[in-house]
């Protein structure tokens, strides 16, 4: 299930007890958040649960899009183009609005605590990209095809679909473009 709290967005996981995964927004770029925007992130708009057990957690991975996220903090705010881009919450904030992102998380095996695996950014960052509005993940295999929709690509007006390979073997998630 997915819900909004002040437009930020949350994912609710039910397994005996309620657990919520959210992606808080902060207006201060120096707060250690991975993006800051005064408005909604759309977190959970695109959502896939992969039921292949990840890293002996007893649970699979959660792929959640936040297509309205902007001003994302990363080491390289303008590129490089056509490569895998992620954020770790350090670096400079981009000037792009509604560029979007996809957060990949697992759940801790001893409870419903979220473990962030990575946050994927658009390989061609730009304002109004809406990267992460739709997500497809090939399930039932450890190496997966992931397609991420970005319907608002402003330079062409036609949108884009980005293709990735996601390997979730061992204790980490690796992504190739």
C-alpha cells in the first residue's frame, strides 16, 4: 500500500505489524538529505516488490519511484550522461526540479526496518523528467531487467524508458545501464 503525508509519500508494508518506508523532504540542502524540495516527492508513485529473497533477509527488494523529487544532492549534478548515477547524500544540489529518482530498499530480517540499498538517478538529468514515475522489474531471478519510465522528458516532449540490469546476489545490489 502507498499513501501520502503532506505530499511526501510513504510505502506501507504489512506483515503482522505495520511498517512504513518514507522519503522525507527537507528545504535545507545542508541537512544530509539526498534531495530537498519544498513540495511533494511522489515517493511510491512507481512501486515494485520483488519477492526473490535478498541477502538472507527472508524478504525481497522494494523499488520505489519518487518522480517529483528535485534538487537532488549528488557528486555530479549534471551528469555524466548515459551512465548509472546514484546519490549518497553528499555533494552539490542540482538545479533541476521534478527530475525524479528510484529508491531500492530491503527489509531487515529481524523486523520491519528498512535498509537502503541505493538511490538511482536519471542517466540524463533534467527538469520535469519525472524519472521513476513507472517501474518494471523482472522478478524471480537474481539478475533482473529493470525499466524506469520518465514520461516528462522536456527536451523532446516524448518521454523516455531507461533499461538497467540489477544484480542482487550476495550482500549488495549492483546496477548497470
